[in-house]
């Protein structure tokens, strides 16, 4: 049973934290590439398009209704998200034991900060990706009850003001 308040879970080791961070970084790069491909409009010159998307990618901004830009977290934030926010459990199913867990951005129109990153098991991630490819929004892969619970949990996350 989930509560909306984060609670402490088992801490991640440095290697696990870095692995999760790198997987998340690679996933975000793929998402950015997909968004930029959609932006390839024949009316734009290739040079203008590349300059525009490079500027957005470096500083962060919205392109085609989706946020692209640098990651807003580091490997220490991965530990916070994994242990404190999601208590080492899939945000959708609540599974922890025997489940490979990965991070993903919940709402693609918002930045990749701790208030928008969820932990998902492989099955939930597959369903999320299928919904994202089909409807443009992976959140459609979960029921409204689960979606509300996840969004309530995300609202109580703290963003480090020193970042």
C-alpha cells in the first residue's frame, strides 16, 4: 500500500546509482532524438533546425509540446528518488523483489527533475513505452487511480535549491 509521503528505503551503492543514472541519461537521449525527428519539417532548412534544437537542448525548453534539455538530476538525486520517493518499488505495480527497476520521466512536457521521475519495473516500462508510442503520452498506460497516486507522490518531492 502506497502513501503519498516519501519514506526511506534501502540506500543504493555508488555503482548501482551510477548505472541507473547512465541508463536514465541514455533513455532521455533517445527521447530527445525521437522528439527532434518529429521536428524535422521540410519547410525548415536543416541548418536552422539544427541550431534551434541545439539551443533548446543546451538550455532546456519545449519542442513539439515535449521538454528537451539537460538532465536536471545527478547520481545523488537517483538515490533520493529510488530510496526516499519510491522506496525501491515500481511506481505502478509496487513490486520490488525480482524486478529490474529503471527511471523514466513521467510527463514528457516537464523537465527531468525529481518531481517528474518515476521508478518502473520492466513490464510497466514496456507498457509505458507502448502507450507513449501510440498516444504520445506514456501515462495513458496506467489507470486513473494509479496515475493520481503517482502524481500525488511526485508533488511531495523536494528539489534541492543548491542545484
